[in-house]
C-alpha cells in the first residue's frame, strides 16, 4: 500500500503546495464539523440546567450557520484541487507514455499489442488518477478526521475512548491479510482486460475479412470466451474487495456498541453530563465515515498501485536502438552503404540479411527485387533504425549509422511503406503530414508528381474529402498515390518506395517513375518492387534470395545473366502482352 507513495512521490512533490492547501481546507472543515456536536451537547446541558436564554440561542444559531458556510467553501476548494490534480496526473502520465512508446523499436511492438497498450493508456491511467483524486482524499480525510474525532473523544472521556480504540487496531491486520490476494487478482483482471481489448480491436479492424470468410460466429465465440475470462477475473476481484466493507463496518459497530454501553454507565455514575454523552455519541457515529473512507482508500490506492506498475512496465522497456552520447549532426544524406551486413530479427536464428553489401549515392537509384520474404523490407527497416543493428557495417556519408541519432536520419528520408497509413483527415491534411511547412503549391506539385491529380476531381469534396477511418473512402491505388504525394512533399534526400507502385496500372507507374527521375534528380532513390518495370531504369538492381544478393547489375546486365531476373522479366512481359492482347 505504501508502494503508491513511492511510485507517485514525484507527483506529490511537484504538487506539494496544492496538497498542503487541501490538507488545510480539510482540517478547517473537519474542526468546524466537530464543533457542531459540541454545541449540541452544550445546548442540551444549558436546557437541562434552564440557563438557555434567547440571545444565547441566537448566537448558537449564527455559529451553526457560519459553520455550514465555511464547510461549503472549504469542501468546494479541496474538491476542485483534487479533481484538477487527477487531471494533471493523467495528462502527465499519458504524455510520458506516448513519448516513450513512439521511440520504441519493433521488438517492443511485438511484445505489447495495440489493445494491451490501449487498455494501459485508458483503464490503468484512470485507476492511477483515481488514486490521486479519490484515494488520497480518503486517506487525508480518514487520518485527519479520525485523529480529530478520537482526540475530541479523549477530551470528553479518556477511559471509554481507549476501549473504543481497541477494535480499530484490528483493521491493519485484516488489511495486511487481504492486500496480497487483492494485488494478484487485480493484476490478473487487468491482464485479461488487455487480452480482451486486443481481440475486440482485431475483430473491428478485420470485420470485412471476417464477414468475407463467414467467420462471424467463430469470432463472436472467441470474443465471448475472452469476455468470460475477464468476467470471472472481475468477479473474483469484486468478491475479495467486498470483504473489506464488512471488516470496516464490523469494526465500527463493535466500537459504537462499546461506547454506548460504557457511556450510559458513566452517566448513571454521574461521571458525565447528558449533554456530554450526546456529544460523545455523535462523535462515535461520526467515526463511521472515516473508518469507511479508510477501506475505500486502501482499495483505491491498491488498484492505483497495480495500474501504475503496468504503466511502469512499459516505461521500463528499453529500445535496442542506442542513442549516441555525442551524435554526429546529419545535414544531408549523400551516400548509403551496407558493408558485409548480416541481421537476424530478435529471437530468430534465421539470418534475414546475410553478408549483404551495396552502396548508393546522391542522384542514384537502387532497385531491390527478389522472392517474397527474401529480406527487401528488412533492408529498409535497418536503414530507418526500426530494429537493433546486426553484424557488419551500415555507413551514411561514410560514418557508422549508430553515430547519428535515429530521428536525425529519418528526418532526411521520404518513405512510402508497403502498408499505407491514411489518417481520418482530409486528403490535403494527409499529404501535408509529410511536411507541415509545405505550401499549397508544394502540395499540389507533389500530387501532380504522384499522378494523383486526376483522382482528386473524382472525390466528393476534392482535396477536402475526409478519407474516413484508415482511408476507407479511397481505393488501394489512391491510397498508394496519396502516400507517394506525402513522401514527395517531405523534401528529404532519400526516397524509399517499398513496393509502393503495386496497386497502380502500368501507365500510372510509368508516369510516376518518369516524374521521380525528372523532379527529384538529386535524391537517393531506393525502390523495392515485385514488378520489374518499376526498377528497370535504376543504376543498380539487386536480386535477393533468403537475405543474400544472388544477382547484381543494371537491367541490361541482369538480362544478359539469364538468371532469376531474366526469367521473371520475361514472365511478367509475357503476362503484360497477353493482357493487352486480351483488352484489344
Ligand atoms: N518482425 C519480424 N520478426 C521475425 N522475423 C521477421 C520479422 N519481419 C520479417 N521477418 C522475416 O524476415 C524475412 C524477410 O522479411 P522481409 O519483410 O524483409 O521480406 P520481403 O522481401 O520484404 O518480403 P515481401 O516481398 O513479401 O514484402 C522473412 O522470412 C520474414 O518472415
């Protein structure tokens, strides 16, 4: 339980003045609320002694009204500060969370799936902020109120107060017994929630494929079984949590019974006035709230602590991409070289790149072709520093790639990935993401170079058309050209197309390749393709098989070799000729 204070110590320290103000407000509110029973007892004694005058009654009424007003103001202030604190903490935790995951590498995203990260960023962050809001409030309220109440009770009757305190001492033992079980059950519940979130996300994203393959029933059953696990875990957690309430209520009832019994005995023995007994009774009744608050706070803080651990686990994940202490500054990428480079993905024994060597410099085009799964995308991922480095060297401007900051390298690269990421924004905003400083003219030119202009006219609102979630409003070819236009506005030194022309027809591909050569002559171009026409004019073409370069040269040289490239080219050409004959 103390763990949460260690975990959130940094926040409490940052917000110490706010917390002190809250404590002051609570103290004022609590002291004033204790005066009410005291005044009640005093008034009863005045009445029984027949000394209560009209002016005394007016004074008493004024004091009581003032107490209500002060209580209202102090409660308003601490409430406001607590809610604000919770919001500030959520914001800070989320900011750190996103900053951290955005820097993570491929290994991290293999370990933490999207649904899991979403559940940590929502449910767990809420539980932590609830701990700061409701949990800390309960703690402050319970400890302050209990101290004040018990002290006031001691002032009235120390003997009975000692007897009342005895059952309250039972609480820490009960809490200690329950704590470990609660911690375990909470972690299990959160874990199953993460698994469920992930499945729900997968089903929503893949709903079209599920329908197309008539897998609705199987998918619903899969989701139901995961929901059942989460339900069972939640019930087990709630059961143990519900043990808290009887513990605290039981303690309170014992304390109240003892107070009533011994209090009446003392009045019979004339050790206490009736008014004092009434005040004492009210104080005992008032014990119920802080005793309950103590239970609620332990419960909330424990959940907050468990959730903080789940968030902290993400914070503690370190990227394999080491940031150099004194990175070299990269103004422009002029050359890229892989020298005898080998790489295996984390946890894999297979070499996805094997003794791979190639060099390309400003103005040149490198074409990468080969069988599927031969390592083409892996080369790009290594250049973009998405995974740890392998053996051998990758040189940028003749210096080791690890001597630069990964972000600095990426700044100069305009990259069109295989999977097109389109955000639910307008077409214009989607393209502008490539370069937020790009002018409208730059964007229009990029659209033209991506051969996308003719499509804009067919969209409902032209450039202002909202693409819908993941670009549902666009065809596959349109998404590809939108991604291309985004890369063209980037104004980097390196253009990487990872099979980015696969969804466009031959004519459009030809236009785009011609535009790249004409408008971006200074860039280093790396084109990964299955259709060989996309790399035909490249300065170097490499053919990959199982991570190894098996053929290398210009189009003409490779055709002379009569190897894989030649066979593939002939096959693709025959298919294209047949297709055009069929059209005719
Ligand atoms: N994250 C990963 N973890 C482990 N192995 C991976 C990972 N990504 C790719 N691989 C493996 O590395 C090899 C090369 O994959 P890569 O994506 O580079 O192939 P590719 O040539 O681009 O294929 P395609 O033409 O189908 O896009 C494949 O055997 C693949 O299964």
